């Protein structure tokens, strides 16, 4: 797809042109601390701090502010300016800038995020399984990868952490984590606006405004909007499809009654409703089916030719309803309290996700699958409490994490007039009535609970050598319900076993089933990192980690035995255990 031309327009604010560092736009005045072992010249101390502020990328990967060069983790760091200048306005876009990050998406629900090729296979989503890359926004865990396709809202910095992160992050980070930090409310008035236009009708607007409401209260409001004409033309409906249609708003209130306490209330709402998602004909590859059931033979028997056999014509002929309604939002309350040499942090969050799709599941202009949609609604609640301590030789973070999730899905899929020829053999293949109107209605729900205790210690054995052990104790429990009812074209229920020859053929497409899988397990994760500074700017490190990805349950149905009974042993999925060894030089 041609890259949109970008034209930036500033209105009601300033487009910052500061160096691309992960810092405040203007480095704060350094705070000078004098100790018995530290330099006693305040001017020298202030100059050193200022130099660091101007040349060092500051990250929070280990739940505290520190220089990226000093952290023994493979990290790709992108600041807000880099994101704006390159048009990488979503997780799906930053994969072009962050090495080894891969995002696959045929629609928001069917999105997978991997790091170093690890995470999850790309395919139809099973709500009972988990991702292998955790996504966090302002320390709030986003359990579904659909958030990866939304526009960023007023982002200050993105950190892509490669390798297991389970001893510091809430859940499912066997391959790594994506930590997104937004700009906080400021006690000085500031604002920015950016407009971008491009080919294919691309239009994007992003704006933010922040300032004080009182001496102790500040607010920030950010909005984003992206539109783009579809990239494929559907000759059946005479419309372009695969559009972009994003809207987002995020608001924050910061209460700072004194220098030791910050309380931030944040809420966001994001909506997409594009005409999406379709495909084009790319090619044909033979399968293990009999020659009479290969695609060219079936297409010829039905008198079908695709709109184009050249994919770069960008023509399709999908005949089923399309839609990708996607809404994500939530609220969080974050309190940070400075207690001596440490910080106590509490993060309480609620998030929701509503998914309202419509698909052409046969991906052609044939009437094979007439209807395919699985609307879904999710609510999740998280609570994290942690304490971080910073000392001369010892730094540590210890905390607890709780997660509660409920997902409800209502699925409908209906076969069309061409389904018999496409799926069956013999006399049944020549009778469209065998499968036309055959409908499966699915009812699914999941309740998931996760509890964890975690901690990580850094011992600075000397000025150059450090040891960093970490430990995590995790408990997961999942309860699910999957029920599929099947009806023929006249509305008569198809039995789960026996029945007529026609009903047996129908069960080969949709089989009734009822299962209620369960899973519960304890897991222990641990890691150990040793790092040594060969020179001030050269760090070598090695890490060993044993971690896991949460076990799951199968909410897409399970195989059945010869009598049509579900094989219940396939309902639960064991945790994925990972042993990780890494060495690096920074």
C-alpha cells in the first residue's frame, strides 16, 4: 500500500522539535544531594546531572527510572517524537521500528503479537488461551491483543522488552513485554496539535492539552482520529473495503497534595467501525483432497471466477456482510507514595472490550459461508500493589498482582447455497438443500482469575558488577462454557449422534456440543542476571530465566469420539514452560 504523504499542521500548541530522547521536553533542574561519599561541589554535581539529562535515555523497565545503558535487558525504546515523525501510531506500526517485534492481524480479534518469533501462532482466536507478549499502558495490563490495532493516545514513550519479564510484570510475558507510557498532566499549561493528510483519503488528527486546575490538581485531555479509504475494491458491493476508522479520547487528573504523593485518575475510550476485513485472490496450492475436490475443479463446477487473479489489482468479490466494530476503554487509579528511599505504588484498573464483527469466512464470491460472526464482550479488573526501594548497593521491587476477567461470546455461522458442492461428495454434493441454511449458534463464556506474588532484587556487588535474582509465584484458575446448537435450513435441530444420512453429513460441517472445561494450577518463575561494566559505556550481561505462559481451556470446541461424545481431556491446555538463556553487550 502506498505510504501516505505526511503534512504536519500545528494549531493551538507547539510541535516539539527536541532531541529524540526518552525525557521530559525540557530537562528538569537537577536536584543536588551531598553525602559523605559523593562530590561536595554542588556546581559539579549539577553539571553532571544536566549532562546526563541531555544524553541519556531514561526508561522504567524495572519499575524505576534509570538509564537504558545500565539495564541488562534487550530493549527497543521509542519516544513520542520518533513515533510522530515516522507515523508509527499503533503497536502494529512500531514493528517497523522495534527489532524482532511482529504483529499479525486479519482483524482486531484475530491479532497476534510476537517477539523474536515467540508468543502465539497466528490464527483464529481462542478466548481460553493467552498471549505470550504482555501489553501494558501506564502499568495497566491489556489482556486482549485487540488493543494493538488502536491509535496511540498522547504517548510519551514505548519500551519493547525482549525476553521473559515475569518477575516484574503482571502476566504472560514469556516472549517479552510492550510497555507504553503516556504523557502525564502538567502544572504548566501546554498543548499540541497535529494534522496529517495523505493519499487514499488518509486523514489523521491528534491533539492534547494540559494544565493546572489548582495548586494541587492538574488535568490532561488527548484525542486522536484516523480515517483512510479502503485499500481493496469489492466489485460485488461496489465499495472500497479494509478502511481505517479510529476514534480515541483519553483524560487524566493528577492530584499532588505534597511532594511525596501523586494520585492519577485516568479514563479512555476508543472506537473503530470500518468496513473490514476482506482479502484478494493470491494463488492456488493443491491439497491432499481428491482431484475432484481441488479448488479449480470446484470453482469450475460452480461457474466461478474471482474478480481478479492478480493480487495487486486489489479487487475482490466478497458477497457476505463485512464489519469490524471494535470498542475498547476503561479507567484506572494510580497512587504513588514516596516512603523514605522507596515508592509504594497501587494501580487499580477496569477495562472493557466489545467486539462486533461480520465476516465472509469462505473469502470468495461463492455462497459457501453466508454468515460468520462472533460478537464478544469482555470485562477485566486488575489490582497491583508494589514497593520499590533504591539504595546505594541494594535495589528491589516486591509486589502482588490480582486479575479477574469475564468474556461472553455469541457466535452465528450459516452455510450458503454453494456449500454442498464445496464441502460434500457424491449425491449430497449435487443437492444444495443439504447444507443451505445450516446454522450453528454458539454460546461461550470464560471466567479467569490470576493471583501472583513477585519480586526482583539488584545487588551492586561493586561499582561494576551486579547480580539480579527474581522470583514469582502465580496461581491461575479458568472456568468456561461452550455450547453449540445446530439447526438445518428449516430450523430443525441436528442431533449430536445418529440421525439420518443428511444429518450425519450436516454434522461433518457443524456438530452440536456442550462442554464446561476447567483449569487451575500453581507456577513458579525465577530468573538470575549477572552484569558487568567493562567500561563506563560498555555493559555485558547474562540471564537465565525459567518462566511460563498461563495454561488455558479450549473454547472453540473439542474433538468427538465415534459416538459423538466430546473428548473432555482436550478441554484443558497445560501451561507453556520456557527456559531462557541470553547473553548480551550494550
